[in-house]
C-alpha cells in the first residue's frame, strides 16, 4: 500500500481530531476548526501536505453526499411549499448579485466578460457551511433555515446554466476541458437538455418504482455492511451518471434524495451515509483551508481585504433587502443576510473552469479563490458575533406589542395555548364550551387566528389581563402554560384575587405538583403521566399480555400513584422521610398488583356479565 496515501489520511484525521474539539471548547463552529486545521497542515504553514487541489476533487464528493441527505429529508410536497422562496428569492438573489458584482468589476476597469464570470461565481454562497451551521444550532426547521435552504438549493441548481454560459464569455474559440465534457457535449443544446431531462426522469422513475425491490432484496440478506455498500454505490453511480451527461453531480444527488424521501428505507439510508458525509465534508473544509494562497495575502493585502469586505458587505445588503421583501423579521433577516454573505464552494469550481477557458487569468482565479476561502473562514466568526451581540440588541429594540383587551365574557379561561393547552381548548370548543384563550406568544396567537379561532394576546401573570377576561365572573381557570414558575405565579395571583374561581393546572413533575397543591389549585394533572402509562399498557399488550388485565392493572397503578403523591405532600420538604415513604409505597404497589390480580379478574368477569 502507498505509504504517502496512508500518511495523508493520518494527517487529515489527526488534524480533524485536534482542531474540531478545540474549536468546540472555544464555542466556535466546527467548520472554522476544519478550516484552521487545513491552514496549519497546508503548504503555507507546516507543509505536511503540498497538493491541496488533488484532495479538493475528492473532498467535493462530501458536498454531493450532503445534498443527497438533504434530499432524503425533503418530500415533493415540501418543495412545492417552498417554491416561492426557491424560484422567487433564489432567482432574484443570483441575478441581482451577479449584475452588481459585474458592474463593480466594469467600474474597476475589467472587461465585461471577466466581470460577469466573477460576478456569477461570487453570487453563490456556501451550501456546506451554511447548512452545517444551521444544523449545529437546530435552525433547519425555522423560517430562517427554510429560507436559507431554499436560496441555497436554487444556487446549486443555477450552477448548471452558469457552466453553460461560461464558455460563451471566452474571447476566442477554445476546446472545452475534459472534466466538463459529457457524452452529449458535441451535440446541439436542445439535445443536451433532452438528455439531461431523460436522465433525471430515469432517476425519478427508478427511485419510485425500482428502489423498493432493490433495497428489499438487500435488506433480506441481514447484512448491514451490504446495505451501506449499496447506499454508497447509489451515490457514486448517480455522480458518474450526471457527469456523463455534463450536469452537476450535486443536482443529481439531490433529485435522487427527494425521490427516495418517501421510501421505507429512508432512515436506514440516512444512518448509513451520515458518517461518510460528515467525514468528507470535514475533508472538504480542510482542503479549502489548505488551498489558501497566503503569498497573495502578503503581496496584495489591501486589495484582498477590500475584495473580501466588498463581497460580504454587498451580498449581505442584497440579502437583507430581499429578506425584508419576502417577509423575514429584522432579527431573522440579519441572521439570514450574514449567514449567506460568503462565497461558495462551487465558486472554486467556476473559477477553475473560467481559468481553463482563459476567461480569467491564473492570477485572477487564484486571487478570487483566496477571497472566497477567507469569506468562508470569516462567516463562523461573524455568526458568533451575531448570536452574542446582535440578537440581544435586536430583541431589545423590537417594539413591544400591546396586550389585547379581552372582549368576550366566557365561563372558562384558558391560560397558555401551546401543545398542552391546544388539546384542552380544541376538545372543549368541540363540545360547544366557549373559552377565553390567553397566550403571551404573539406568533401563537397569529397561528390560532389563521384557523379561525379567537385568542387574546397577553400575559396571564398580570392582574389587569385576568380582570379584562372577567375572571371574577368566570367559573374555571385552566393554567396550561409551559413555564412552571409562570404557572405558579398565575395560580397564586388567581387564588388571591379571585377566591371563588376554580383552578385546574398543568403540573410539569411531582415537585411542581406539590407547589401547585400548596398554592391551592382544585385539580392538577402531570403532563406526561397519562401518556407514559398509556404507552406502558401498549408495550405490555405487544409483549403478549391480556389487554383487559393490563388495563385493570394500569388503573390500579394510577390510583395508587395519585394517592401516594397526595400523601407524600405531608412531608415533601423532608427528603429522608420522603425517600423512605417512596420505597415503602413502591413495595406496597407491587404487593397490591400481585394480591389483587385474582380480585381484579373476578371483578372484570362480573363487569362482563
């Protein structure tokens, strides 16, 4: 085996194992850790590895795998829901940004061909970086995450027409580089488009009608490693097929992922591919760090700094304006604009392609490549600044929305309309019970009103809101807020100001139940107790136990646990006594379930008769 190959693998893995934990310890993005590791081991620092370009080609496969996994997590219905952001926001951002950068290049004295080629490449953002940051912060399912993903998806797709346009910018006839030569490259454009459409159609049909049989056959072997090999073969095969027809492999992988999103083997595919995707993406960012040509930084520091600043500032401003047009709030819009203000990994490919076509000179391509790499490296630091400094400032500058005036006089008041409160409210209203809903989250109130329900924005811990809801005339107050302290505050306020009002409350746990009991609620229910016990019944039934017997024992368990909880309130503050009491009651429950088994069966027979 080649010693040099093993040595390079060891250096990459060692760099990742050292740099990423250090970055995590410093609360920095893992992407920044990979970039720093690449700089350290690259040709401009310790010189452990001298050929980053060769590794970059291999590492780009990590981006392909990432887009396949993203496709797996989507369904066609979701893509249709995001069509406005994908087509509208994406097309506007790419076209406007390309034109602005092209205009800047022309004003600086460059040819329009050079300016347009650079502008189109610089309009793209880093899919790998942004999605990695969003996943680390669990933001993919938020409005910012969905908007950013939609824009990045369009950018990845638009790489294909950019590759088609780029040769037209060459000032003279030139032979296309072999790396971008598909088998249809010599044919007319309409035939190439037809071939691409045919390949994508084949992927859709194969994924929908054939993949089930293939994966089912592999699964029957019960060999996990064979399933992993099949998953990797699928992605490699798609990459080769798309390159064969001269199309971006990333687009083909994404389409295949979307097609397989409804497959019963979706989660197995994700699990098998995830480690390879993460490792190759790390390799990609390390190779980006290695590829930074710091001799340019030494020779042209002013020009390089100005280029990076212009790149990130112009893109952030354009993204900010577009984000506002598409309905993002100021705090979300700032994060969206900053997160996508860098150049993208496809810019490296486009600069190399433009250089091979002699649209850009070698020096121009190297300069712009370093500028994009630096922008990628600066983005995690920029987002760190945003999260720590800008978000708190934005939140403090947001105008406080005035609380609503409750205009209805109903006998039931429901404070809190989250997951718990929604179930209670929907059930009561379905039975014709009129409810005054109080919720302090304005987004939740907006969501509620979209579906035709009446709710009032306000904080139920405030006496004026309860008075506005006419709590003095109501019969029942249901406290279903998420926060335990807020729940207790509402209960204590209501007991003090409205002594005739009955209070039902949501208890988070046994301690919270004790505090509610002390505060004087008329009824409380632990939020997870019923659902946990119901699942326990289902588990016992699945294990083959008699459903009627298990139901009876669950009822016994519930009665005993509730009685135990109420009894424990007598010495809840005395921990040693509480522990002894809990042990005694647990043993007692076991004896009850055993001794009452026969009595329970007899009772069930009497019920049945």
